[in-house]
C-alpha cells in the first residue's frame, strides 16, 4: 500500500462513522470500522462484509470497540460511561471486547482500537491497578491472535498516556492518535503530544476541533477538517517526522446530518490529498 492512504471511520449497524456505501462513494481506499452489534458478529456477516469491501476496493485497517451505554454527551458523562474503566460494566465489556477482537480476526484485521475510558491520573489508586490489569488481559487475548490494541487518545495527557502504556508493559499495546480529541478534552496541545508519544503511534484519526473556553471542564467543538486549531499541515509534517506511514483516517462525527457529513469528508479528502503531496514532496 502507498504511504498515507486516505481512510474514513465507518460503521455497519452500530455507533459512529459513515456507512460503507458513503466510503465507497467517496472513493477512499481504507476504512476503520466501528464494531457492529453482537448479533451481527457472525462468520456469515464477516464473509459478506469482506466481499463487499473487496468489491468497493477498500481495505480494513482497524476495528474499533464500542459498547452499549457509552455516551459522549459531556466530559463527566464520558468519564462515567466510556470504556473499561467504569467498574460496574467492566467484566461484561471486557468479555465483549474480546469477542470484538475475535470478530476482527474473522475479518483478517490485526488491529483493535479502543477508547479505554478515563484512566485515573493517580497511579497509587486501586482503580489504576484494576485498569492496568484489564488492559493486560485484553492485550494478551489480542496477542494470541497476532493482534495489537490501539488506545484512542484524548482522555489522558501525553505524559499520563505514556506512563499508562509503560505500566501495562505489553508489546502489542499502541496508540491511535486523534489530535482533535486532545483539544476537545483539553488534555494538551496535539502537535507537542504527538511528538511525545510518537513511538507508540500506529494508527491515527484526521479530525479537527476548537478549544473550549474552559479546557478539560467543557467540550471543545469538533469542526470540519482544516477549520480547527490542530493545524493540518503541521500535523502531517509531524507524522512524517515521527516516521508514521499508515492510513490517514478521517473522522467526522455528525451522524445526525449524513449529507453534511459526507460533503465535509469529501472536502477533508481533498485537503489531505493536497497536503500529503506537499508534505511528502
Ligand atoms: Mg477519534
């Protein structure tokens, strides 16, 4: 595959991302897939999906885990509901994430992505040790099928994320870097963060956002690619600097407005195609 193929975040029946047909219409060569519901994670559906994307000329690069009951309504709600951190849903979600990894494996996909949730910043807390243990458990499940686990960025600062990865100490634990999330969650200037965590970055999102007036307390605003505070040219230049050569996966989360979502992703493809040419020249 060429360096930096364009991609888009897509879904079949659940969660975030555009429909496969939108990815086809936009002519992107790669997708990341939001995991479908349990009832859809069958061999027959895997076969059907693989045939469809082969027909569309699309390669699957990552399957993202997600769970019922997660809400990104505001930052405290994310903290309460997302990922493997909330204790009351942890056991069931860990089991489901392993099933999602198994489904990714049926699809021949060796990368599983995840919003693990708000990892506590105090490393002496029992909750921190619990999250370390669950991350190891999932990494080991993935490793047995030759898969890596990529943590989505945003909920931690670059330093906290590095400390967490080093404490988990598993060779198949990496990062899916989302520069907009650093801004939206108020966890740090994304370019500086990317330089810090660069050696663990194995997949990325191309998403843009504007800082909240109260970073870390209230959401920043997600905006079309190029209109926000990330600085897309600088982002690509930094990706080049850290030696990243995987897909540029566009994420635009306005599922309630599919026409606008498709149009804005179309413009994002154009922008990234131009910038890629310039930066790799
Ligand atoms: Mg993202």
